[in-house]
């Protein structure tokens, strides 16, 4: 993903390197509730496309037995992540890695879980395919791959707000847009879809498990 794609969801930066993503403050508690039930008790969680870093520090603080590895392809985003982490002084959050979901190989050889929030619709489809390929390469059997964001589902009416959001994304970049849950699940080779959790603001959390 290029910087335009990663910066599309951020608000204005503060006086320091920290960025602020309004959506992060709204969805972090509902998402944390899901994560508590699906993440392992200990180990390393790789977060792909960490953005501002607000999710990373919030989840690392709430789940102290897990080591959080944030990442982002954008240098400014990585500076924001590290600035948030420095302010909190958390010992279980690592420096942000330069990682582009669509580019292989990744700078991570293994993780016990993988989280990706609000990337799939603000990136080309190739980024989703790269994310799924990379997750299959680094996650052990049974490990969770957790994806959060808005999706289109067969047989389920799409909320008008999501339809408007999809249209606005495609107007900004034809390669962006809401993805069909069935397309993502079909591309997740080596995974089974374990859970679909309804979230606020017409979003979903998809929990896949490594099956091979």
C-alpha cells in the first residue's frame, strides 16, 4: 500500500509524531472484547497495517501477557506507533516494523496470532491476497487471523451507510472498496472461518483459524 492508502483513515497529527484515527477510539473496546476470547494466552501478536498505533498500545496494555508487534509500510505511521508506545512505556510492545502486506517476504518469520484492522477496504485486492498468503506462512496450526472492518455478505442487506462508504472509496481509488466476505474467505487458503462477530457501525470481526 502507498502512503495515500495508509493515510486515508487518519485525522490530523498532533504536535509530536503521534497520529489520531477517530475510528480507533470508537471501536477499540468492542474489538478488545472479541480479542480476549480468541487470542492465545501468551505469545506474539503481529498487527499488520497498525496505522496510528492507538490500537497497538490499547491492546498491549489490556493484554500484558502477549507481546505486540505492530507494523506499517508508511514511515510516518511507524513514527506515530513508536511515539504512542514510548509515551505509555509498555514493555510488551515492540518497535514498529516496515511491512507491506502485498510484498513478500515479510520481516517476520513467525507469530502466534495476526490482527489486521480497517485495511482491506482501503487497499487494492492484492494487499488482501498478500495478507492471507503471509498469514498462512507465519501462523502455526490453530492460530487466529483476525480481520476487522466493513464487508458485504451474500444474502444480507448492506447498510446504506456502508453502500455510501463503498461508493466514496471507489470514487477516490477504483482499486479500493468493501470486499465480499465470501471472496475473502475463499481466498484464505489454509484457514477456516471460525467466527463472524457483529460489531458497532455495521462492521464485522472475522476470525479465521490456521487449519494446515
